[in-house]
């Protein structure tokens, strides 16, 4: 039977949580999230919540225009 032992600091290896609890996994997810947010913002795909939109603002959803009113 093969067994493995990961040695190193818990913050670096993930400790008992495993690799998904390590700093590398956290940084990877953070960087990917920022990249996706920037790309979505550039394409105009991020909409303001309805409580922050102006009264009577037209919102485009799936090539259909929708009039949002309060």
C-alpha cells in the first residue's frame, strides 16, 4: 500500500483541510474571481441592483428590453 505525507506549514499545505485549504488554492480562486469580474464589467454584463437603478430605466436582458420601475 502506498501512503503519502505532506510536510510543511499548515497555511501553505492546507493542514488537515488538505490542498483546498492552502494559500495557493485561495490565491488561485481570488485571482480568477478578479479576472472574471473585470471581463464581465468590460462587457457590461454587471447590472446594478434594482434598488440602485433610476426610475424607469430600461434594462436589456437576453435581447429583450424591460422597463424597470419602482
